[in-house]
C-alpha cells in the first residue's frame, strides 16, 4: 500500500482499490483460519489511513469505520468489516460440512473428528489443527441464527435445536418431562408427517402446542383453501402464479413486472376474471328436499359431522345414534385440537362414532356422514393412500369388530343434527354426552 500513488487516485479510485485489492488479498486465509482480532484491527487501520490520507500526512477521519462498512443505501461505502467477513467465510465451511456430504472435505474431516454424528455435535479436541479449531468456532453463528426446517423430523432434537417458525422465539421453552419425546419425528402420527395433537399437548405449553407449522407450500395452500373466502383463494393462487411467471421471465432474461407490483397486478387479474365470468342470479332448479331416514329394524344409525372454529383454534365433533323408530339413543359433542384438513377431521369424527358404538355395545350399526370423500374411502376395499388414510384404516378395523357395520353418505340437509352437535362443541369444556335426550337448544333440529 505504501508504494501506491494515492495522489493520482480519486476517491472513487481509492474505493475500487480497497475493495478489489486490499480486502481481497487475505480472503483465502480468512476462509481457513480465524485471524487474531489485533491483526484485523491493523488491516482496518491501514485501510482507513489509505482512504482518508494522502501520502505520509495525517488526515482527520470524518466518519467512523462502522458507518463506512454499512450499505450504500443507508449512507455507507460497503466496505467489509474484516472480523465479520472472516466469520462469514468460516461459517460457509461449516455449512458445506453440514450439507455437502459427498465432498472430499467432508469425508476427511468427518472420518477424523465426527465419525458418528455431524459437525454441530463434534467436540473440540485438545490436539487439533488451528484450521479445524477456527471452523468449530464459527458454529456459534449457525447455532444462534439458523432454524431447522421440519421434514421427516428424524434429525431434529426437540429440546436442543431451534425449529419453531416463530420470529420471537424458535426454541422449545416447555420443561422436559421424564418420559417425553426426543426427536420431532416422534410428534407425528405413525408413518405420516401429520402432527399428533395429543403428544403436542402432553409435552408442550399450550401456545407451543397450538402453533401452526407450515412445512411446505402445500400446507400453506391447504390452510388458505380451508379458512379463506373464494376471492382470497383466487388472489393467493394468482399471486403464486405471478411469482412463478416472474421467476421464469427473469431466468430467460425477458421483461417482467417489478416485485412491488405483483400484488396489485394479481388482484387486477382476479377482478377481471370475476367480472368476465359474472352471471346474474337465476331461479335455481327444484331439488328434492333431503331428510333423515331411520335405519332398518334391529339396526342403529349413527350420524357424525365435524366443524371448524377459527377464532378458538379448535375443532368440534358431533355424533348421534337413533333406533329404527327414530328415537335418540345417545348423542355426543366433543372438542378436539385443530387439525390440518377437513377430510382428516371428518375421518376422525367417523372413528369417534365407531368408538362410541363400541362403548355403548351397539353391534349392528349404520354410520352416516355428509363428507363424500371420507365415505368413499371407507367403502373402498383397498387401503386408503391419502393423508387421512391411517384414520380410515382404523375405522375399517373398528367396523370389522362389530357384527355388522355399513357406511353411507347423506347430504347436509339429512345430517343437520350431527352438524349442530359439532357446532355446539365450541361451548364444551371437553365432551358432553346425552342419553335418550338432547340439549334443549337442539330439540327442534332433526
């Protein structure tokens, strides 16, 4: 630096010289070794002197170095903070050892320092190279900032790792019980990636158990489809399509919309589509009124239904059994934690109806509901491969234990009483059961 003719360089020329030469020279060393703090300060002192000075004369440093290292968008010069840049390069090596397991770097270091785990679990040996000790020091950055994205959950420690998608806190704060789970995969239903509400409530505080976790775009889309209006669903899908279209255009180097214009552009598309397809309301064609019909003699009919409560974050299940004369044998209204899909909670309501029949010693039953997809799965001979398939299989097993069990579908008009019981669960503490009677507010519902 002392040999450079800084008198011949403008301030812009000095900026290029600092970024392209001075701060680039130690890059290779910093990607392998942790430089001493004193050395980093000496390098920055020489850079400051070169930036503000002229020859051997001393000049006033009008702006502090941390301000010069900030982004140009907020008044800085985009100079590198040597210590932070050193940490960033070492963190990059840690990241490679976590994800790129087919490289020679990983094979050498894993065989020597962490043969039975990952670099995040490796201990600092007393005798090791300075390069390895430097890389291990960089793990603190990932441990403080990185969050696990839940997939299968086999590699995520429930109590040690950060995996909650929350901006305020992302690590479990609930106390650990003696018989608690250790891996996130143990919080799922067996052989699925669906949260088990019972295990969540058993091991965590309520606000952690009720936290909604979107592990993929599919989960987010499913939540939007369930809880949003038709216009919001169309707007969400159009916005997603616009982002995908913009990404393709940029990749092909074609003109595209600005990112801040995507929202208004998507909304305009939806409004234009709805206006173009608007049809004035017409007198609907006559449809036969559907009503509940009693079962055959010696058979008990159990109607089931489910309802979502967005405000309270829970789901209601309603079950009612009638005899062949249409008399109410028993009814049930139960509140359960919020689940991921309508079909899943409907299948769980069917399972609750079968369990209820078993508890009442009703061995000849007809189970009736208004969810066509769940009833079609219950009547299939083969195993159900949907996300709620494990509940369907359990329902079939419970039905096989009875003398006779038939699954039938009815429209909502013929299932009003079960639906009213499911809606009534919002005011229940846990579960309400009525024998040969109904609550007074449901006497008129049939």
